[in-house]
C-alpha cells in the first residue's frame, strides 16, 4: 500500500521526524531553510499533506497553485494566522493546529520576560559576561519590584489565565484584564482577576501589561502610540502573543522618550528582523520565539483541531 506523502517545511524535533518517517512518505527539510513561496507551491502540488510552521506564509496566492494535490495543512503550532483559512477552505484544504500544547510554556516565558525586564537580568548577564562588572554596590543596576504590583492582561484565554495563576499565586500580584470574549465570572473570580471595560482602562492602571491576543486585522497595532501614552511612566509591556499586535516603531519611540519604563518581547513584527535601536536600549529585553514543550512534543495530527 502506498503511503501518503507529507512534506515538512522545517526541521522538527527528532522524535517527531522519526514518527513521521515511520507512518508516511515523509520528505524532510534537512537544512532547515525557510521555504520560499515557490517551494510551498511545489509542495502543495507534489504531496498529499503539508506540515507547515509559523514561518510559512500560506496566503491566497500560494494556495491558488495548480494542480493542487494536497488535502490537508497540518500546522505545527497553535497559531495559524500565517494561513489564509478562507482561501484554504475555498480550495478544499483542511487546516489543523495543535491547541493547548504550549499554554504552560508560553506562560512561563511571559513571566520570565517580566522578571528579566523588571530586574534587569539580561542587562546584568551581559555586563558579567563582558567582564565589566566591578562588584556589588548599593545603587548598582537597581531594578523594579514585581511582587504585589498590578498586572494587566489583554486577553484572558488559556495562556492569559495561566499567566494570571502564576502572577497571583506566585507573586501576589493584583490582576486586571480586558477580553472581548471574557471567561465566565467564576473563572475570573478564581483567578482573582478584575474585568475592565476596555484595553485603555487596563493600560492606565497596570504596572505590567502582558499581551495575550490573537493576531487578527482588528488587533494589528492594538498597542500603538496613543495607547502607549496611556501607560504609567514606570510600567512595562510584555508581548508573547504575536508581533504585529504592537506597533514596533511607536514602541521604540516610547522607550526613547521614557514614556514607559521598558518592554520585553519574544515576538516581532517582521521576524526574524528586530528593530536596530532595541539592541542599544537597556529598557528593551528581547528573546527569540522559543516557547515549546521541553520534552517529546505530540505530533501535530495527534490532537489536531480542524479550522476548515
């Protein structure tokens, strides 16, 4: 019996690739290069299934390729804003993702970034590695206290709730949030999270703002110059959601002007490009997008949820 052909667009953890090879005619990306639009179209014409990642821009033009052989886009990840789902549906392509697998990992990273930017951990680590640390001093690299402060959550879905639990029970933080589709009142009450009527209200009150919104046309540049100006001058912005939720040019300017105290991000508007000025700012903490299961991840079809 002929096995279905699956083209995998990036290198995946070894256990995943081994399972793919055992069950399918798997064509792996050995050198891990990002696929071009032409390569994605070739894959759609030449395989029964495509296993893409967030780096693959499967827009309407790419999906319009002929003749189309593929029947499914089995996305390796939770987010699927890189796939034009409506165009895929028109072409008869099933789209799946892997919900829930990164909830705790992303929440851990959000808390890590909050601590790094508040306590200036990245800056201190670089100073020590550069051999520039001259020893402890009472005014050396003073940071900002996290415990007991107010955390504002923009979005209280799975990841937002996981961050809320860590912040409230771990650091005794007061929690406020805005979500256009809020959880049941009992869920918010269990977290000790107080709903606010708007994003603006959250920004005005919070000492730390953590973003947990999906990337949609409505949330593009949700955090822009006007909203950054609403934040406290001593507040910090954390983004582990999607890069284009934040207007990066406005954020860089806000940091230069001291409009807010700092920002920590592991997602960027034009990944992997990062604003040049961020590398020179001590108020900007950056990390690669690395929220991932620490051990053997489930293959994307094991708990996949269809989007079309």
